C-alpha cells in the first residue's frame, strides 16, 4: 500500500527548514547588518514569489481560459504594463531599498570604534589580536569575542592567500586580501554564540576553517579581556606539571606561544588560554582533554594539509599529561 504523499512532503519540508537554524544560520540574524540584509532578502523573496505566481496564473489563463479571458491577454497593455512598466517600477524600488541598506551600513561603520581588534587569516586558522586594557596586543586564536549593543570595527588581513570572513548571523562577508586591510563592522544585538566560516576557497583545509564569535554584555567582555591579557595559569597538579615539562622539551614552544612561559612561537595558534575556547583547530573539534590528545596524534587525519605534524612520539601517559596541561589553560 502506497503511503500518502502529503506527510512525506511535510517531513521533507521540516527537515529542510531545520537546516536553516542554528549558530551559523543567516535566517536567524543577531546583528544589525544581518537583520537589515534579512529584511531585504525576505522582501525580494516575497516579490519573486508574487511575480512567479502571477506568471503561472497568466500562463494558465492563456492555455485553459475562456476565449473572453484569452482575448484580454492579447492586448498591448499587457506587454507594456507587465513587460516594461511593472519590472521597471519593482526593480527600481528594490534598488533604492538596497541603497538604503548600504547607506545604513556606512553610517554604522563611521560610528564604530577604531579597529582595536584584528583578525588575520592563516593556513588554515584565524589569529585574533585585541588591544588590551594597557594598550598592549593580546593574541588568541580561532575565536572572537565582542561586546553587545555597539558597533565594533574588525580589521581583516591575510598573510598568505585570499580568505573571506563571514559570520552569517551578524553581518555579510568581507574578503581578507594579502597586502591590504579591510574593516568589517559587527554590531550584535544580544549576547550569544555564532559560528563563522571562511567563505573564499583558500586551498587545503578550507572547509575546516571555521570560528566562533561570542557576544558578551559589556561588563563581562571587559572582565574577559582583562583575563585574556594575563599570563597563563601555572600548572598545579603533578600531571599538569609533567605535561608542561613534556610540552617544553618536545619543541612545541617553537611554534606555539604560552604567555608566562618559555614558549614563544608564532607559527601556530597562541595557546595561552586554550582551555577556555569553545573548539580546537578552527572549530574542527570540540574543546576537551580527549580532543586535545586526539588532535596532537591524528591532526593530519582530522584536518589534512594543516601545518602541524602528527606527534606520535608520546607514550600514552605523556600524551595524557600534555592534554591535561593544555586543558588547564583557561
């Protein structure tokens, strides 16, 4: 017995719409620019649906209508009105609306703070540099935190190929071009977590080059930045102390930096407060002790062509100690 088509269609529609939700959905805007783009999108979608429906009705009348109605369609005003006047009016209106949205973005950019935050596209991760409370740079990686309720200018750069910084829930995308700086203005309307993605194919692990943006109340943001500017927490347990010793003697500090220690590498992400991040390896893995250990040993399998070699030199006890040490850096 054949199943009715209607429930299957409704199920398919529900599954399709569920893919439009979440922390990386452009249909769930949480930023001023994204909200305006969302309104523009639904306006154009509504107009397109109306025009499509109108064309379908006219085609049906032309094919199956009575001679009287078919004769009505065979007149010059249909061509002039439907083929010239109507498109010109509608498209002009949409064009003007688009200019208004663009103008609003320009006003918001002028009101934004000077770029105290820079994001640099790497292979294939994100270096994020803040201006700390004392005016000194504070470096982190693969996550961006901003205060809610005010426009924040983000300086976008690249030191290799063209990347594109895109957080669908907050704003449109903007390219990161080697040799120049572009400035993107983010104005989040409320606290919350959003996910972003590199939107320009950059080779290698491009598909695994994502990041998170956490929007905080102003006071929480100030507290977080003050903490982020501090040195790493010294290891406390025996396992953490052992993990730090293994980390240092294995040469990890040649590529990674941990403020307050001898590790001062600049090739890989800064690990000073890695334990407080939402993810590892540019959102390739959730952040946990087990994930850290897995990444150290299997990173080329998880994220092919990334620039970190797989460290299979560690004994299980050593790997566990290093992972415990890195997890403690909150």
